[in-house]
C-alpha cells in the first residue's frame, strides 16, 4: 500500500523540488534524473503543450510544469506502470500545487497516455 513515506514517493518529491528550483536558478548539485529531464525538456514540453493547447508552457504554474515534466519522462521510460505514474503526479499536485492542479495534471497526463 502506498504511503507518503514510501521511498519512491519521497524520491519523486525531491525530484519535483529540484526541477522547480531549476526553473529559477541553475542548481549546483543535481540528481541524474533531473539532468536527464532538463536535457530532454524541449521534447517533454512539446508533448505537454500538445496535450494542453489552451495553456502555453510559459503560462503554466512552475510547480505543475515540474510535476508534468517528471511524469512525462517516467511515462516515456516505462520505469513504472502508467497508472502509477499518473497517480503519483496527481498526489504531488495535491501536495504542492494549487486547488486545480490535480485535475489539470490528471487531464494532461491522461491525454498523453491515451495518445502514445
């Protein structure tokens, strides 16, 4: 059973924090996955933008964008089942995002999953 103390959830929390911080300032110490996500951010952002055409990337809440980048990266790499990735992203959105973040992220990731 998944809990907030699950090490995989904790790792995702740290990655989202690092991705969010990186949108403001280049970080000195970066996890390998953060480096990989930033290396591929144009491709990831293109997928996100295609699934949320009413929301240009530069207008998205930065924490939502960080969560989406991590989730899309995980969906592409198939490190976890898609439903787990989406559920984790929604949980992170509930924890870090605004009132509408969870439903927005669920919709965007559902569209990406359905189209891939």
